[in-house]
C-alpha cells in the first residue's frame, strides 16, 4: 500500500469546493489508481478526522493546441470526501 502523502496529491480550492466545505465535504486531487478505501484512510491519517463517505471521479484530458502542435492535458482523479458532523480540516478554513 502506498504512503498516505502519496495518495493525496493536493487539495482543490475553488469557489465551489469552499462552498462544499461548509457542508463538511472537501475536494482533493488524488493518485489515479487509488481506491476509495485508500483515500479515506489517507485523509483520516493526514488530517486526523473521521471520514463518512468518499466519492471519486476521473477527469478526462482535454485537447490543447499551440500553433500547429497539439496535445492532451493529463487525465487525473478527483475525490470528494465527506467528514463526520462537527469535523473540519483547518487547511480549508479562512480561504
């Protein structure tokens, strides 16, 4: 099993994700091959909180062009983690 810090790549801080934080839902970019159980354990280990649910989605790459050259942006995985009532992650507070 991978280390917890390897599974959680970075938090996603947008207007929508900060609005979801008020409901106890936090959004993270995670390792592409991580499953929901590994993601839940990693969040509990890193932030010392109790995870109730994990929803994951694969974000497809997009076609990008620069002049004649074209390529794809990387495919990545996003996880929405729901915490137990009363639990918060201080990283998202005051953003």
